[in-house]
C-alpha cells in the first residue's frame, strides 16, 4: 500500500527520461535542440543537463500550463506549452 508520506510510494518516485529541449538564443538562427534528462514529480516537470545532475536546470509547474500546441518550427512531434 502506498501513501503520500512514504518516500517509496509511486506518487513520490515520479518518472523521468530523455527529451529534446530547444535552447533559445537571441538570434533564432542559432537556436538548437539539446538532449536533456527530464523528471516529473507531482505536478512539477524538471530538466537537468544530464541524468547524473542533482540540481535541475529549470522547472515548470504543470498545474499552471494552460495549453500545449505543436511547435511551429519544429519537426513532427515537437510541442510547446503556454
């Protein structure tokens, strides 16, 4: 049986994997896609420079996302959130 206070519960473990993240530059022509480790814990999506990193490079509260749409300049399967 899992509970919220149990550090081994499924809700606390979250899940993760590699995704591509667009590294935006001032000059749109220099923007590039980078492979990043992502994890979801609760309602927070975090990304790291590598799977071994202990501190996230950034995060998004998924509860605040209002829309997900296909990225206009991306390849098939590229999405952005608002």
